[in-house]
């Protein structure tokens, strides 16, 4: 049954039920009226009864006319209902007819489609039979002998082609064998390469380990050698009488002079200023032994340091054996322009420092055989000698002397005459003042750089190191162009007796830093001809640095030093041998690494060659495979030709009678196929026409269904109109009924008795109405929110079922849990509002007085009765047995039952009629009774007030 049919059936059922109910109610009303009679035993009761009887007679006359109209309306309803049911039946039949004809259309169309498919198959069969006839008709009668010769030729060709296939296959097999051999060669070459690489790695690992061992042994040998050299230096110092534990200058600036100095110095020609090869080599080796770089004596680098206050200090760094002193490194000296700014104490210390170095060099030289031939005496220092030296320098160089210009003319920057004049003015009375001069910048391999950009201080340690380098450079790097060898500065420092300017008597050294251009002057002053006053000043506080500090050296000290040296030399020789052995191991390892590397290269070459051979073999296999394919294709083609010619030969060998018979049979088959096609085409047309007929019938049935639907709709409208008319009549009957009259009387009594109470209750009802409307609005909002959450929940469940890679199941489950929690909250809110509405309705029901006069009410309003209704009782009396009492609700029929009056009622023993009130009724009927039965009147009055104020309460399901 379709949707329209089901809907129509439902409407019919509803109408039928309503009609039955109306009829039943009418009968009940009539029965109740005819059964009402009573007599009174008192006079007052009789009077009252007479008035009541008069009212009944008037009412009965009016009721008779109304009953006739009501019966007609009820009959009209029944007639409309019958028409509606008939229209529904006709509609259902039309719908069933449409369904049946739709099925018939589908069946007919399916049969037509199958017939069409059969016709297509028949057409193909006719075409095939026709081709067979054509082929037989076109068959030629070829010469059998010629065909046999062609077959023989093709068979021979086929044999040759098959042999070619066999040959190609054999060659392919050979190529595949060669490829397999080449692959095996590649595998072996790979294995060889892997082994060679492993061997090379092993050799490299061994080399690395042995190199580390050799390095450690080299370091050990170097440490042992340095220990040996220190022991040797100590031994030499003890033997030469220069060692002194109390002389810090000797420790800071060693100034070692190797043995055989006198022999080497003999190769120096002072007049020519030249050195022989042996002398140059000796001087060079001396510098090397003192850790100098003979080829770079003039180079200097600067390191940046910080003093104790965090200020940057730039310090020159040289390659030498100078031992730095931490105290001197933190002692800073200022300079002004190119000159150092020294205190008198600092000047004296630096002069003593230089004299110490020079005296120890002289002592080592003079200790050798023939050493005194080249060095005589020692230098003394005193404070007056230092001041006198500054006086001489200032007089000779700071008043217009141009060193560079004099060097161009006289090949010397020295101002010999100026020094001599200044000395004589000072009371020295000498013909010559000896002098070594350092430029202070970069003169003959020395370096005292007094001005570093951004710095105006230099450490005492840097100045001392510069002076030490200057002395060592003038001693051993004084050959022409600052090369290793001896020169004029050497002879001056040694006080060579063979020179013209040697000092025979007491010698004083003055080191001056007051030259305006920053040059450093080493002046040698003799007191031989000095005045007694000057000689006394020079001698006052004079010392011989480097000589005065020496302590006595015992033979035991020398023996101990000798033993220490011998032990350290043995250890040094042993570590040197170990280092050499380790170096030999490293060399052997390097050879092994090279051999292994060569083996890797060779293995790689073999692998490359094997891969190339394998590639060539693979290409050969591919070629041979193609040749086999081509040969097989030729053989197959020839085979097809042989089959074709044999078939032709077989066909040619048949007799003409056989051919005629075959052609005749083919023609019969063709005709049979054509006949079948014709029959099937007719069947197809018939079935197609049947399908079209079914379509037409279906169209008519649908049109009929549409008409029946329209008739059904009209019948429904007529039924609804009849029902509305019946309801109106029932409402009018209700208004004119005895119940309404009684209600009017009771209302008047009620209004007269308690007008103030009614007004108060009306106000309270109005307040409850407003609160009820508010709660209903909140209830509606909560229901809407609940519906929305349910929709969201359904959507979440759907999303959970169709989740994609962009939304994980975990996310959807989390959202679902969140929505479910919100739904539970909304449901709680809904229950709260529902309870609030229920409480309001209960409060409304309780709005009735508990006592009136001397009567006590036991009436209950709002209690749920039988069948879900609300029952109303009076004191000690049920209302009309089990008859239900309803409040009016829009669109719902309400029934009011009248209870039996109480014993003291003025209408005692009189049964009030039961009345059926349709959904159009707008008020409740009161109970009958006297003025003392205010409980019942109050309940009915409240109901009437609620209706007049528009209050309604839905029945609770």
C-alpha cells in the first residue's frame, strides 16, 4: 500500500471513532434526563420542587427541537463518514490497479527486450550462413599437382626454418652459459674487492695505531732529549763556573756559548769583517741550540695579554730560549713617543741585566783554551755610570745628529766625536767611547718595538727579552746582512784585546734609552784617564753582574751533575731508539697500506672488467633471444602457409559432387536461418505492441488513481464539515441545558457569598498564569536545545562512522562524549522546568477555600483519577461514580460529571444529568448543591476563571 493510501486510511479511522463517540454520548444524555425524578416530604421542599418541575418542562420542549437537529447532524456525519469510507475503498482499489499494471509493464518490456536480443542473434546466424554459401560458390578448382608441389616446397622451407630455430636456440644457450660465467666472475671480483678493502682498512687501522705510538715515542724522546740537554747545560755551567742558583738572570737568559768558541772565532777577520764557513756554521748552530731561528732573527710577533686589572697588554713574541717571568710580565713601562719612560731603578736593573748576560758570555769564552785571546775583563755597573751614559747619549745624539745621513757618508750611524767630547767634558779624558747601537725598531736582528698601535705601555718582560735577543744577535748573527757569524758588535761585547778599542783597565757598561728616536745605546766606559773624582763616582756601589753572584762549585756537584746527565743521556738514547723503531714500523705500515691500496685498485679494475664482460654477455644473450624469436616467427609463418596450402589441397581434392552437396546444404542452412529470423522478428513486434498496450493501461490507471484521490479528499472535507456542525449543535445544547442553568444559579450564589475571595483568587490566578507562561517558554527553549543537541549527537555519530584521515576516531569520540555530557545537562534542565510547571499547576489546583461557614470541604482538585483523568470529590461523596471530570484543553473534548447532592442540599435525591462537551466548549460546569456546598462551587468557579483568563493545563500522560 502506498503512502497516500495509508494516510487516507488513517483519516477514515479517526472520523469513524469520532462519530461513534458522538452517538454514544447522545444516547447517554437522553437516558440520564428521562431517569431524573424525586419527591420532597416538606412544604419548602415541595415549593422548590415545583419550581424545578416548571423549569424542566420548559427545558424539555426546547430540548426536543434541539435533539431533532442534533440527530440530523449526527446522521449527516454518519453519511459523510460512509462516503469517505467508500472513497477510501475506491482509492485503494485504484492504487492496487496501478501497482498491478506497473508490474505488467515491466514484464512486457522484459519480454520485448529478450525478443530483440534473439532477433540480433538470428541476424548474425544468417550472416554466417550467407558467408559460407558465398565461400563455397567462389571456391576454385585448382590443379592438385601444382598445390602438392607448393606444399612440398613450403614443408622443406619449414624444415629449414625449424633448423634455424634450433641453431639460434643453441647459440642462445651458449650465450646464457657465457653470461652465467661472466656473472660468476663478477661475484668473484666483488669478493676479491671486498677482501682487498678489508685488508686495506686493517692496514690503515694498524698504521693509525702505530703512528700514534710513534708520535708518543717521539714526544717521549723529545722530552728525554730536553731533560738530557738541561742536565748537560747544568753540567757545563758547573764545569765553567757559571752556574748559580741565586742568579735569576742566568735562568731567564741562559746565553750559552758552545765549546770550541775560540777555534770558531779564529775564522773571523775583524779587518775585513768576514767569516769563513766553519765560523758561520758554528754561529748558526749556537743560535739553533738556543732555540733561535737564524734565518728569521728579525721577525717578531705580538701576543695580546691582560694585566691584573683586565687591561689589554701587547707583548712581542720571539723564537728563543728566553724564560718569561710572571712578575716582569705584569710590570708595565710607559713610553713617550719613541722613548721608554723608565725610573732610575728600572734603568739600573736593565743595565745590570745586560751586563750579566755579557759577563757570562765572556766567562764561558775566557774559560776555553785560547779564550782570553779574544776576550778580556768583565763589565762593571754603577748608578753613576748609568747616569753618565745617558749624559753622553743626550749630548751626542739629541742635538742635531742625523744617524741616517752619517751612515750614508761614513757608513756608520755612530757619533764617535760627540761621545768623545761629552766624555771629556764629564772628566773621563779618553780618546774613545765604545758603543753598540740598536735602532730599537729592527736593527741587526733585534726588536724592541716601542709603539704598538693603540698601546702606550710595554712589559718589563718584553724589554728584557728584546735586550737578550739584541745581545745574542750581535754576538752570533753579526755577519754582513745580518747572517750567522761574528762582527764588530761581537768584538765590542767580548772586549777583544786584538781590537784597537779594547779597554785594558776597569770597564763600565751604560745602557741608555733616552735617544729621541728610541735607539738603545750600549756604551763601554773606561776610567783609565778619568779624574779621581769621576773615578770615585764610578766605583761607588759598582758591581760585576753575572760574576759576583757565582757560588763556589765543588767536584761532588760536578760528579752528581755528570751522573744525572749520563742517566738522562742513556734514557734519551733509549727513547730515541724506540722512536726510530716506531718510525720504522710506521714506514713498514705505510708500505703495507700502499700495497693494500694497490690491491684494492687492482681488484676494482678486475671488477670493472668483469662487469663490462658481463654486460657484453648480457647484450649477447639479448641478441640471441631476439634471433630465436625471429627464427621462431619465420617458422610459425611458414607453418601457417603449409596449413593453408594443405587445406587448399584438401579442398581441391574433393569431387565436384561433394562440393555441390556441400553448397546445397549451406543454402538450406541459410534459408532456415532466414526463416527463423522472420519468425522472431514477428514475435518481437507482437511483444513490443504488448508492452505499449501495457504502458497505455498503466497511464489510464494512474489517471483513475488521481481522480479517486480527489474524490477521497472531497469526502474528507465533507466529513470534517459535518463534524464541525455537530460539534456546534452540541455546544448550543450544552448552553441551554439544566446544567448550565444550575451553573448560573450556583455562580450567583457563589459571587454573592464570597466576592472578595473570588477577586483575590482571580489575582492569584493571574500571577500563576504569568509564571506558567514563563515556565512554558523556558520549557520550550530547553526542548529546542535538547533537539539541537540530539541533532548534533546524530551528526557526531554519523561523522564517527565516516571518519577520514583528516579526523581521527579519538577526536570524534571526544566530541561525542562532550555532546553527551551537554545533553545530560540539558535533560536535567528540562526535568527542572517540567517539575516547575507541575508545581504551578498543583498550586493553581489548591486555590480554593478550606472552610465556608460551618462546612468543611474534603474536595480534591488536580488528583489524577482513573484513565489518567482528574477526579473531583466533595465531603464524603464520589463524583458520579467513576465518571471522569476534565479541564478544558484546546482541541480535546472534556467531560463534566455532576455528583449526587449532599443530604442537606435543596435538591436532595435528584441525580444531575451527565453531559458530553465537545472540544469547542469554553467553560466547566459546576456541581449542583445549595449555598453551603461551597467546596464544589469553588472548584467549578476556579475552573471557569481559569478558562476566562486563557489558562489551560495539558493532561499528564
